[in-house]
């Protein structure tokens, strides 16, 4: 008990002295707790000092009756909090000074370290693995996998522009979707870029085993580059249901054009390769330059026609061969369906020339 002037008691129940530790220790304790383990503060002659609390209690450091730091019986130390959940918990900013300030997970330069080394902020594990320089450059010692990059604004896919290198989101999910559906408003339109070199796709496909489509509906919207062991590949024209309409390709011998349904068209005319009809017309109205090899009912046989008109109209300058089962005709026609001059061979072996005069002129 420490008393002041008169009979005023300043501290009651306080024991100062050896407090159960012998003559080499000076301690302070509650008089009812002055045992070898019940002290509050003790110090020996060399200056070693212990601050102590009962098991299950805490030690608090206060200023103005407000706790600034707390040590719980578990050993958790809190700064700015009275209920630390970890061995060290700081409720506000923490500053580490010095050129090599940082946090070491284990001691030694080859173990985990996060902090500043010289001018860079580094993540260290058995050597420098990740550095952020003062210029804002990020350096990685290993390989960065695209699939592990962070998502940009919750977008499923991202792109890097060719000028500023900024990672931006895209709403389309594949190049094929972009070609079929068009470029979305938030997408990077590849058509706006100016190519600086050739696109070399040697031994590679744009989309392996799939199609490149143009348009959204209608026959022939799909263009497919195909090939197998027996041919060198071809460009196929397909229906939306996948059935092929035709193709242009090389079969290791010839360049082929094939229509699966047999129809062929060049401008306004037809080239019916593989059918009895082969026609070539000079223009859309079939009014000039006609070469027609035909087998149709109008002429009974196979016709060779050179005309500036066409069969069935008032054509002229017509040369053709017609025939039935027994006779064959080689005729010159001038308009209509009649013949102007006809040379034919009958089934009896006789030869006839009809339809006008035979004229030979300008002989020497």
C-alpha cells in the first residue's frame, strides 16, 4: 500500500518488491496475485523486462482511455483494433520504409518475398518472378497463358488493339460468329485495319474442319474449302442444310466444274456439259453470235447452228443439220421455219439439192 500526505491512500492492494522472484527481480503486482507467475511487470538487474497478464486475459495499450494496440491471450496482436483475428492485424494503412522494404514469407532471398527491391516492386520466389517497374511495365519471368488472363469488364472474350495495346472486351464468341452475324457495335472491326504484311495461311485453316459463311439464308450461302486423299481440295457451294450444290476443284488431273443437280448457266445461256444440249449465246437476248449443238424435237436430230438469231424465230444466216430416222439434211435457212436451199441424202442413196439456184461466180 502506498500512502500520500496524511492518511490519503494513493494505491491500495499493490505489492512492490521481489513479488516471488527473489532478490534479483523487482516487480509490481496486485497484492493478492504476487506469486512467481502472477506479476504484472518485473525486471531483473540486467534490464530484462516482462509484461504479464493472467491466462485468458489481454494486455492493452491505451491513450485517452482508447485502445491503440491489443495483445490477446492467443498471441494475436491488433493495431487499431481490440479484436485481432490474425497474429498481426492492422486496421489502417501500414508503411514500410527503406529501399528493400517488403514482406518476407520466409527469411532469405530465395524464398517468398513481396515488396520493393531497388526501384521495382517484385514478387520473389526462388528468384524474381514478377516485377512492376516505376514506368508501369509488367515483367513476367515465365509463360503467360491466355486462358488465365483476367476477364475485362466481365466479358467472355477480349482483344488487344494494334495501336495502344489496351485489352478490351468483345461480345462475339468466335471469328465464325463475327463473319455470320456481323460485327457488333462494341467489337473491333477488322476491316478498319490496314494490313502491313501478307496473311500466310500455309498448311493451316482459318477454321479447321468447319465452314466460312456469308449471309444468313438462301441457297449457296456456305463456301467450304474441302479436300481428301483423292483430290487436292475444292471450293464447294452448299445449301444451308449442308447438301452440296456444286464445286470447283482440282482432281490431281483436271480442273473441274461440277453442278450436283446438272444445271449450268453462263450469263443468259446454258452450257449443259454431259447433256444433249450445248449452247453459247452472244448476249442476254440471244440475238447474235449463237453457236448451238442441240438434240431436241424441233429439228429431229443434232443441229449445228451459226446464226444471229435463234431457232423458232425469224432468224437468218442459219446453217444446221437436221434429220429423222431415214434422212439427214444439211440446210441453209433464212427466217421462219422454212428452208432456203436444202441438200439432203435420202434413205435410198440418192442426193438432192432443192430450194433455189446453184450459183458459182467470181471464177477466174
